[in-house]
């Protein structure tokens, strides 16, 4: 996965649960099947929330990175 494959980047830094998931859900609706979304969050709760949301909705969590106080999720729309 390289940065050129990402169709949309969503910055959710500073937002608390449940806003990162709500904004991710809204953003993914704007994409076509197979498109990739990069979401950045500062809320540690996003780790479990995004995993559960992806599993529930059938979207694929391709990668997650944790760097200091930022959490980056790469998600492919189903």
C-alpha cells in the first residue's frame, strides 16, 4: 500500500469517541467500492472502535499504525 492508492484522507485529531467513527462512516459513503480511506485520530478509543466498525460493516482495515499519540487507519471500502 502506498500513499498514491489513498483516495481520501480524514483528519479526526482532537475528536473524542464516537466522532472519529461517525466521521469515518460518513467519509466512506462518499467513496466507491475498493477505494481507500486514510483516517488519523488522536483518540486511543479509535483503535477498538474502528476495528469493530470495520468488522460490522464489512469494510476492510488494511493497516493501522500507532505513532506516539496518533493512530492511523487505512480502510478499503467494501
